[in-house]
C-alpha cells in the first residue's frame, strides 16, 4: 500500500551530539510509512554497530568505485571519512510512496536538494552551545581533541543551516522535537 500523496524526502541534519539519530529512530517507530536511509561509510565499525542497520561499512577503495559508478544520491567527507546515500534504495522507497528520512550533513543535504527541490530540510539545533558540548562529552565516543574539532565544526554547520534550511527545530525536549519534525514532514500516526 502506498501513500496517496506519493513519497518524499525529509532531510534531517545537525551537529554531532544534537540528537538527530534519536529523533530519526523515533519518527520511524512512531509514524506510518516512514523509513530511515542507511548511509554507507568508510569509517571503522564500532563494537555496538551492525552492518546494514547502522551503516553499510565499506573500504575507501570500494566507496570510490561506487562514486565513479554514480551509485550515490549524495556523498561527502566528514571528519576524514566518507559517507554517502545509495541512490537506488531511496529512489525505490520514494517511488513506493514512502517518506524517506535522510540523516545527512549540510554538504549532502545541499546535493540532495539540488536534485530534489521538493525535499523538506530540517536542521536540529541544541538548546545552547554548552548543552551540545555536554552531550558530546556525555557520549564518551571521542577524545578531547576530536570533541573540540566537532564543536568548531558545529558552529560552521549552524551558520550554513540558517542560510539553507527553511525548518529549524531545537532539541530541548525530545518528544516535542520529534513532534515538530513530524509536523513539518506532514507525517501521520495512523494505526501505530
């Protein structure tokens, strides 16, 4: 069964540690006909990650080959690793009337928006810079230098977001942020 309105792309971006992944997972869990695109990456797999669920993990050489073959809807280098969205998977879902959520950075979002001008773009903001720093440190994923680099990058991302994104959502309360993103995307809870 397909959505009467047809499928759509919803791009969700934001700095590291802002809660994008949590918001995306909640949208998939709570709303009908919503799917989250799984990105391809060249970064090493973390112990708790599952290939094909969290990311498709591949080598830099394989990633480069896929770029040359035109298999990516978008791709970008982020913190020294490559990330990309496979075009065939998202195009198929949208053709079937699904809402495809792309959790991607600003670089990738601009590539998608160029190809799909109707894509809805949502940027997730932290309540404050201090909150973002605390969230990053609380994750325990990065060393001090990496966290500092990510915070500096966050400033650049937020500045770019104000220029390119029509929708900004502050993730101060998770339930409210999920609801706001769902409203922007026009999602329905239906039978869930």
